[in-house]
C-alpha cells in the first residue's frame, strides 16, 4: 500500500512536472513569439523611420549641394568675366604697345635721318668756320697794318670804349627806372598820406613852460607870499613849481617844465585864493587833494581817448599812461594830441593798404607811451615804451611798432613802418614843434657840409627850413647820368649821419653856360 502510494505519488509528481514543463514551454514559446513579433514590428518601424530620416537628410544634402553648386557656378562666372575683362585689357595694352613700338621705330628712323643731316651740316659749318677764321685772321693782319696797333692794344681800346659806353647806358637806365619807380611810389604815397592828413587834421597845441594865473587885486600877492615868504616856499615845496610874483599887474606866474605839476599848482592856487585861507598846512592839504583829483582825471582822459579812437579796453596802467600824455610835451607839441593824430593817420593808411586798422591805431596811440614813464628809468623812450606794452600784454605787432618807430629795433611788420611815417607826418608839420635857433642853424650847416663832401660839388644851399638841399655841381666833372647817382649818395649819407623829422629833398643842379662877348 505504501509502495503503491509512493509510486502513484511519484507518477503524479512526474506527470505534474511534465505537464508544468509543457505548459511553461508553451507559455514561453508564446512569449517568445510575441516578443519576436514585437521586435519585428519595432525593427520595421525603425527601418521605416530610418528610411524617412534618410530620405529627409538626402533631400537636405541635395539642397545644400545644389546651393553650393549654384554659388560655385556664380563665383566661377564672376571670375570668368573678370578674366575675360583682364584679357581684353591686356589685348588692348598689347595693341597700344605695338602701336607705340611702331611709332618709336618710326621716330627712331626719323632721328637717325636727322642725325645724318645734322652731321652733314656740322661738317659744312666746321668747314665754313675754318674759312671764316682764316678770313678773320687775314682781316686782322690787314687792320693791324692799317691802324699801326697790335691786337692787344686794339682790344684794350675797344674794351675801354665799351666800358665807358656801358657805364653811361647803365647809369641812364638806372636813372630811368628809379625815376619811374619814384614817380609811381610818390603818387601812391602822396595819395594815401594826403587822404590821411585831410581826414585827421588835428589842431596843433604848442605848450609853454609857464602858466599865468589872474588874480583880482595886487593885495592878494602879499598873502600868497606870506610872512617872510613862508607861504610861497611851502607852495613851491609842495608842488615843485616856481611861483613868480613880480610887477605884472593882477597876475602870478607859475613856471615849471612838468605840465602836470604846473596844472596842480594852478588849480591849487586858484582854490587857495578863492578860499582865502593861505598858510602852509592849508597849502599842503589843498595840493594833495588836487593831486588826487588830477590823477582820477588822468584815468578818465585815458579812457575817453580810447573811446574816442574806437579801441577796445586796455590795462589800467596803460590807460593811466595814456592820460598822462595830456600833461607831456615833445618839442613843444602836446603829446596826447600828437599820439591821437598819429593813431588816426595810422588807421587811415592801414585801411587804404588793407591792414588791421585797430592794431595800426593802437600802435600809433601808444608809440610815445615811453615818454610818460618816470624819469628814473633810463633808456630811449621807444625801448621803454616797448617794455611797458609788453609787460601789460599788448599785441606783439603793437609792441614791435612802439619799439621800432625810431629804428631802435628792426621792424617786423608793415604797421611799424606806418607808425614811423605817421609820427613823421604829425611832427613835421609847420608850427607843430619848436626848435631852438642854435640847433636849427647847426642842422642846416651839417646838411650843407655833408653835400659838400662829395667830389664835383661846387656849392650847396639848405632851403625850406632845412627840408630841401640844393646842390650845384661842376658840369665838367659830373654828367647828367651821374647827377642822379650823386643825389642818391647824398641822401643816403644824410640818412646815416643826421636825425630830422619828416624828409629832406636833395636836388642836384647841373648846367652848362656858354659865354661869348661881341666886341
């Protein structure tokens, strides 16, 4: 029973095993089949997708290829066109070169032909020159025999004659050129200067060294003098001016070279007389007050002068120095009026010549500013004025014009020449300046002596107040052509050795007199 049960149980277990195995095998087979089907489907889908991607990529590649191909073709066409253009240009250049080569060959042949002709003509000329030299030699021998002179003697005589003739012709030509240049320059200069003078005709003010103060009665003279002269001494010490109280009726004379001090003294004395209180303390008080007022007046005069001329503002010290010109004189001519006149003359001439009018007027106004500086500063007034204008930042052209208007430094601009000319015009007018009789006579004597120092001068006459020198020459020593040269040399020597306002005219007179007597 037990064995059978075990056998049955074993058979059942085996059977169950086989059944389970079979079932599992069938199930696994079904799974495998299903997996295979899925894998085939996946592979099919993948192949389909790959084919689609491949097709898409192929299309993209084809598009890119076509695009590159199109670009390449365009670039190739452009390069081909350029090459064709270059080829055409090269062909044209080759044709031009061929034509030029042909032309050069043609010209070369022509040159060779001309060279042959030239050589032939040269030989002919050489032959004729030999014949001419032979003929000249024969003629020279004949001339030497006929004249009785050697060739060297004849050459020397001919050269001397030619030299004299050339000198005369050169002097005459030089005279003609100089006369024409003088005439043209004189006309133009006269035109400009006359216009300037006409438009700026200023009054001449000749300053004196004394001022006369009118008083109401001679009794006031005693009060001015004071007890034992203390008032007059205090007044002279405070003002620096000499007070002359003499027998002149109802007048007191103030004497002094400084016009500013003289004006201070005049106003102060007028106020003291009007006030009636005249004593040393009061005198000092009034004089100091008047000095302060006049210094303010000097500033106002400088500002008004700049406004009158139409110039922009200047440094305060420059303005004050312009105002001081009112109380300065040069050879008796009021310095401010002289400077204003020079400024106007410079402006008018600068306008005619196309130069800067304001710079010219400014240089003309300031050209004598060095004369207003304190006497303790030594040196020519032009150099002092130049340093002053440079210190207060005036324009370099103005600075140079101020320093160069008396040739103390070289002129660097035409405006400097205008200032020099205007200064001479203003100072050279009749009555504009005073000159001592002694100095006047010495200047005339020196002028005549300079002219007499030249060879061939017979006598000289200084006329027109020394503005013209007439030179009479010996006719047998100075001819007409050399007379002009002599006038130039005399004028140059006068310029080098003399100082004078304006200009001096040199006139050389040569005359031949034939005298005969009827008996």
